[in-house]
């Protein structure tokens, strides 16, 4: 982006730049902002594509960092593919809402009263109403009696009666209502498109030309199974496959939830959507296009967006059932009043418009509002299910906690070894081991001035720990089972100290040296600062029970549960147990919302009435969840619950208002109390009012 950057304005903690490339409309705005806000010192970022403006709010020290970021930022990493969107998200329409219908009908309404010639009035009104009359006639023969048919009949009857004012008034109100609906839906779809855009459209593949292998840049859509894809530092992997050559550090946070890059080499498998941070790989393409992991996830989201809620289906069915009722009342009206004016009036008082439009518009508005605040809701059903959820089940690690261990205490059982010596010894053996426990130890050692201790080759024992030799003596580091049962190290002298640390909620790492227990390192997964407040807020929103699931021992789990105010705790959980607990709660009559982040949470997320995935979770969790958090903030769970409650309250209000007001209008029109114009104003005015109410959506407490 370095070709055109200009500083427009700056204060102590705020700076605005002009960047020409930001005017491009085909990059993922949300992803770019999320990346920039993850940089230390940057608090908030706002982008205005139309004018190429980008505003940073920072800590007062990050100005040079921001300038370097913009100078080296590759906007192509955030480019998108519109073809993918149109094929995977058929429910999203790209066309801008048009005012042509409103202008055409409004012009006819405004001009016909100044024309004295009946033929001219007829032609002007017919021209303005032609689209409605054509669509109504078409639907009559293809779908039977629908609201569109009744609307066309109402205008047609007024036109036949030469009541041009009534015909044009009705047509104008209908066009205005349709425009408001399309505008609302379009605004909601803009956000959904933004959130769903992929960021890999091009990739390098290896091709053979004239006996020589060369590289060729191709569209990812053209990559075939068996192609050799070349991925360098900074590139996002576009396919699922196996590495045939090269070494690289791959960031898999989007797919596995691992916060640290993982070393990959020949024979290892890589997944689409992950990013090569360092190194270069040649990958044999095993799954491409729609078969890749990321494409399957996006297709899942697409199908979820097309789902209709129960209340939406109820509104649609009721509206369809009431069409014949309205038509029948039109006949009754003629028998009572003996004129077609009352018939035209009744035909305009149909329930369908407000019933069918207000509900989906309210859902879309809420989905849009949530998305702009960092929550991806995958359809109306998710809002409806979350609103009725009365039991919230939280997976502990990565949900109620950050999922990142921190060294909190070091205990030495040998006077010759200081605490820092034990930390350095452990870090020396663990520094090449990509595991959360190892990373926490190495991080703590580096913060204290890590002094590396020479050791022999390290042996990794899966799910147990590590072994090595230091000063000709064996070092074993890992779980208690590994040291006590496998390595026969005596723990009896230190039981009290170990038990106390476990009861305090710490995760323990044990260090053995020369067949003796040298010491322990106590770590804690930091609890989210707002976890307790979030649980309290959920209770205020009507949640009856809060449940926590964890693989921790019971004593450790109870300590945290008491601290946070959790009602029920299930400890020593295996991955398969989580879904079983959810199902048992449902069998007791609970409406369950499950909040989790890991691969092993996917079954529980699917089993729950509504599943919520954390932002740093594995993509399989995000795919199976009904709601995905796009920011790492637990309070978003309470916020989206409040949004769901208020959305359903708004929809029920609109539903009851529609039925009540339209019944009064219909009764008045039937007995001849209202003429067609009055009915059109009352009916369409109510519909537009409810649409505006739905479009405005709900407000949330901050």
C-alpha cells in the first residue's frame, strides 16, 4: 500500500491517513480491521472505503508502528471473490434497491389530478400500475391466491371504476413499502457478504513446460486434485493437502484454535485457510474448491442463512391462510354495500404484507446489528433458539478462561536448586516442544532472563512429557502419572504441598532429576476478567441455570465455579461426555445454549438448542455453532442473548399489532366505513410503520 499514503490529521492518540488502495471495494473490511486492531498499541480502527480514509486510535506511542504497517501492508491478502459469494450465498442479492417504482407511481399520483381527460388519466395510471398488474396476474396462474394477487385486484378494481386517485394512492404506498423492505434487506446482506468473503483468490502452482518445472499464478477455482501448490511466507493456503517438500511455520489459529504457529515439514498435512508465517512449502492438493475445509464451513453458513424461523413460518402460513378470507370479505362487502368501491377497499386491507415482511426484516436487522458488533448469527432460527434458552453450558478452557497458561509459582524440593534454576532447566528441555504447557514455561523463563542449560537430545513422550540428560543425570518433566508411575519417582514426601496447589486451582508440571522429585511449576489458565459479570448479566436476562464443563479434577473445578457463581459443575470431562451432558439437560426440559471453542466441543455445539463458538476457536467449532463470536470478548455472549430477547419481543409486538390493526381496518372496509384511499393509507401506513420499526431494530445496553 506504500504507493499512496498521506497523513491527514493527528492528535496525541488519534491519527487519520488517506490510502488510495482503500477505495477498492473488493477487500474484506472486517478482516483488515480485526488484523490491525490486534497490533499492540492500536486500540481501534475505522475505515471509510468511499473516501479512502483510515483512522487509528492508539496509546500515544504507536504512530511509527502504524506508518510502518501501512507502508508494508499487502491489501491483496484481503481481496475477495464475488463469484464465490453469488454461488454460495444465493439468498444475497447484489442489486441496489431501486426507487424507479416509487417515482413512477408517485409521479402518476401527483399528475393525474391536474389532467381533465379521462383517457389520459387511464393511460398514466395504467402505465404506473403495469408492473403490479403483470406480477399479480402471473402469480395468480403460477402460485394461486397470494397477497400480490389481492394487491393487483385492488388496483385493478379502482382502475375499472375510474377511481384513479385510489388506484395511484394504493400503488404508491405498495411501491414505497417494497422499497423500504428491499433497502433493509440489502443493508443486512451487505454485512453478511462482508463477513463471508474468502481471502484467497490466487495461488501459485508448479507446472511442467518443455521438460522444465516453472511456477504459474492461477485462480484458486482452477486448481485440481494432484496439482502442486507453492506457498510462501505471508500466503494463505488455498487447498487441503500434504507437504511434499519444504519446511515452514504455519499459523493454524483459524482452523485448530492453536494460538502459536506449528512447524510443518514433508509428510505433514495442511488445511486451507491457515497461513504460512515463515518458510516455503510445496503441497500436493488433496481437496480443492468446494471440498476444502473452509468451503465446507462457508456452505454450512450459507444453508443456515436460508433457514426460516418458526415464527417466520407461522407468519407466512397465517398470511397465506388469510388471503382467501380477505377475498371472501370482499364478496360480503359487495353484498352489504352493493358497490365495487367497498370491494376495492377490502382488497387493500390484506394481512400478508406486514406479516410476511416485518418479521424477516427484524431478523435481518438484528443479524446486521450483531455482525457490526462482532457477532456472526447464522440465521433467524439461531435468534429464536437463543431467546428461549434458559440454561447456558460453558466449556471452561478458552471460554470462561483465556485458554493460555501462565506460570504462577515455582516450588523447589532441593536446597541446591533455586526456583529460577528449575525454570531454566525446564525451559531448556521444553523450548522446542509446541504445547501450551511448554510455551508457558518458556515464556516465563524468557521474561526472567532465560539462561539455557546444556542438555542431550530431548525425547518427547506423547501425552506424558519429555526426557533428556543434563550433567549426566536424567531429567524427566511432565505429568504426575509419567513421573510417579512410569519413572518410579517418589511423591510421598510432598503430598501436602502438591494437594494445596491443586486445591488452589493450579495446573501442575512436575520436574524430576536423578530419580528424585526436584520441584513443581504451578500454572493457571487466566480467568476472563468479565466472566463473573457475564454470568450475572445472563441471569438478569432470564437464564435459570449456568453449567460449567471441564476436564479438570473436581476440586479445581469447584474453586473456579464458586468464584464465578456457576450453579452446576461437571469435572473430569472427556470430549464425548460434553454432548451427553447437553442431551441429558435437554431431556429434563431445558433449552440449552452451549458455549465452546475447541474441536472436541463440536458435538456439544451441535447437540445444544443453540451453539455459540468463541472467536479464537477451531473452525470446526465455528462451523457447527449457530452463533460465532468474531471478537475475543465473553461479554458478547450476554450481549447476543439480550439482542435475541429484544428481537423476539419486537417481532411478537409487530405480529400482534399487524393482526389487531388490520382486523379493524378490514372490518371497517367491509361495512363500508372506509373508502379505498382511506384503507390504502391506513393499511400501507401501518405496514410501512412496522417495517421502519423492524428496520430500526433494537437497542442494546453497553
